[in-house]
C-alpha cells in the first residue's frame, strides 16, 4: 500500500480548502407523515440552511427506504420496495444553491393514486445530497476539481402516507433470547416485526418476574415510526440478576386499541 509522506499529506490538505465537509443542513423534520385518501394530494416543503461562508449546492432526488433487524438499511431505486410511494412523489428543484448564511426550500408533492387497491402505509424518501463541486458567487458551477477528501453529506427526509381509513396494525416478537452483558449483567433481546399494513410508533414494555412470580423490574422504551414489512432489534438491559428461570411479559402498544404481547421463559 502506498503511503503519503508528511509533506505530501500537508500539501494535499492545503489544496483542499473545503475538506471540512458540506455546510448545508436540513432544518425541517426528518419524517413528514400525512393521511390522505385515494385521489387526494398534499404538499410540503423541506427547509435547507447553509451555515458556511460561500454558496453551497445540493441535488435533490427520490429513493425508496427499507431496513431490517440485522442493521441493514436500503436506499433503493424508486419502486423497488413493496410499499414504495416514490411514483406518487415529486420534489423540486432537482438542484438548489443555498447562499452563504442563507436558506432555501425544496417543495414536494404527493398524490395518492385512485387506480389501484391500497391499504395502510406507503412511504419513500426525498434525498438531499451536497454537491462536491462548488458554485461561484453567481450560483454557477466553477468546474474546478478540488484535490483532497471531502465528505458528501446526505439527508434522507421520509415521506410517509397513511391511506385514510384503511390498513391493520400487527406487531410480533421473534428470536426472543437472554444474553450476558458486560459486568455480569443480563440482557433481553428480541426482534420486533411489523407484520401489519400500517406504520406505528410502538411503546415497548418488559415486565420481568422470578420463578415465584414476584416482580423483578419493568423496562420501557418508545420507538420512532415503524414501517410495515420491516424489523427492529430491541435490547433491554436487565441488570445483574441471580442465576435462575424468569418469566418476561413483553408488550408493544401500537396505538389506539392495538396492543400486542407475549410471555417468554428466560434462563439467566
């Protein structure tokens, strides 16, 4: 492997005055969530801010979005996910220059089609990505190639549409297991599965009991928007417990009257 000498590395950094990274940030929400019926449309804006001292350019495009309990995140081509709403979505402009210390907006529009059967939640992402090549003071690209390493920053804004009055909530638990944790502590781990048609924001609760049925502890956690067909790995630190058999009551409150639970035996 070739290595840069100290002098060569210093020269490369001097030739990369913008190597500290993009200066554009998204100041509006990371998740835009609406309810609409087939044939209805809604609009919104994504707000951008340039915290730097020179104009910054970003490109705007649509992708799909998915994830699983193994930690894999997918930003696929529009239409690749089963519940993609990318075909319903427009975002303009496709390129935007934000003045130094200033702001700009990207407008989006979502129209729910009425030509197909729909039920539950559909979603996609508007991606805002910094452009490495800097525009000049007029907003035009300089065409200059900068030497050095400059990170490209991307912001994914999720657009979630709940088709009004349709869909079911269903949450399940998979691969429930007890694990050791550092310092002799114990941990409960499981995969949360959204097997329904609607996204939800589940509130999780674990109630732990010993062999005699006496309560040991209650553990809670709230999750963000959890999409249909996705999985999340959850871990609850139970603390240091005596070796033995325990009963864990695991509950997921998915909103409204949709509460799901299961009882599991743990050998710690």
